């Protein structure tokens, strides 16, 4: 499923160092919340039995369906999973975009079955790890009459309403796509964009971009995306002009404010709560600028430049915070505190508004 490799719902992508699938730790995988597991269910065998029950129910339902029978989500999903699926289904109905799981000629996928629909469906080679926080990490192969080799699946389960229920599903086959997080992002982005009108602020974006992009004969943005760098539910605005230049703006105030700009030499990457533009600055030279956010606004900037000799050894390193030099150990400590580079959801939209002609483009 090539489209699934980037979950391409109207050019939906996850971005870190370039575009890639979402390989971040799945939701619930390392949760600090502890879930109670009754002694009667606290065993690998109990989890495996529930996995088998899911597909037994699917096979029975397909042969004996009656109106009002619970869906797999309702019968075996947690309340959170059910709510997220319902929210995504509402967006599917409203967006006229085909839906989250619609992949054109390759057919729709199902979170429980992947694309195994032929004959009897079953789980094979089930492996279970019951984690200290009371969740179960379950890996197996889902098979049907024609997919003999099986499709790798991963479920995160927890006990709710007296039984093991599925809290999240991960498509292992496609780079570990975390469906719970992806569905939440899908819903958030749609609702955010539905209330957004870039035409109202486009001139302001250009005005702020001009001093940053001095040297370009004309400045225009071709695409935009809503992102949530610091996960506070408020969108930042990412705009770009092909592969030439890109800027991320804060929308926390009435007027957008620049958080960070980048170009093809220094592409964006993301930490939890921070944006980085980094790349080469000459032979053996590497530079990075990091914008750290707080409440969707710029908290501080961190700059680093390193120089390596011909032998590959570090010869020089400098750090600045908000434009002032700081000791190397302090800069390294601040940088380390940012955590690991993470994937970030971004769905790109074309900017299609009338633009004023740039007379310099027609000058002889």
C-alpha cells in the first residue's frame, strides 16, 4: 500500500528530517498512567484469548449480521478508541476527501483487518508482553484465505469494563503507523483548517517574510500546513515556497509572528516543543538554530555552530541563547533537554488566492 506509507490523505505527511512515516512511540506504549488488571485477567493466556475472540466475532458477524450488532470498535475497543474513531468518521462524512482509510485503487483498509477480507480471518503467532503499567503490548500476524504469510499487526491493550480492550492499533507493515495518534491528528487538522482563512493574513505573512528573505526577486508562499509543535492544541502555521524557503509563524496573537525560517540548506526538524533549522555552513561546518516554544509563542532561541577539522575531529564549538554567547556546557545541556527529534503531522494545502503582480518580474 504505497499511499499508506505516508498516509496520503490529501497530501497528509509526518515530518521530521524530511517527510517520513510516523515511527514515534505509539500512544499508550510508555504511559505513566497505571491501569488495574484483575488477577483473573493478568496473564498472557487471557490476552491471547481476547485476541482470538476479536476475529471469532468478526467471522461470526460477517455470516450472521443483524442490525444493531456492536461493531468491532464497540465490542473490543476502549472508550477513547471508540470516540476517536467516531470523530474521524464524522470528518470523513464532512470533508468530501474520501476518508482516512480510503486509498483509491488499492481499496480501503480496516484498522482491525488491514486488507484481509477473504474467507476466515485469524491471528497467528501472537506474542504478548504485559507491561508494568497494566497495559499489554501484543504483536501477531493477521491472516485470511489468500494472505497466508500474514500481515504484521500490533495492538496496545488495557483492561476496561472487565475485559482486555484495544486502546491503539499500529500498522507494523508500514513503518509502525500509530493509528490512535494519526486519527486524532486527522480530526484536529480538519477542524483547525475549517475555521482558518489564510487570505486574511497572507499580506501580513509576506510583510514579515520580506526582511528574512532579502535577495529573492519576489516572495510568495505556495502551500501551508497547520502544526502543533508544543502540543497545546493551538496551531502554528507552516508556509513554504516549494523547496526554496519556508517559515513557521505563531498564531497565538492577533497578528502572526515569525518563529523560525529555513531554506533548502537548513531544513526544519522538530523536537517536542521546539523547531530546529540546521545544516551545513561550509567545509566541516554545521549550524543550527532552535526556536523553543511556550504556549505557542517563542520562549527563547538557541544557536549552535560547530567546526570540524580535516581529521574529522571537533575543532570549535559555539553557543548562543537569544543572541548572547553562553558557555558550551550550558548550550549542550539546553540542547540535550529538548529530547529526541520527533515526527510531526503536517497536511499541506495549496494557497490559491489572487496575488498582486510584481512589476520587477516584467522589467527589461
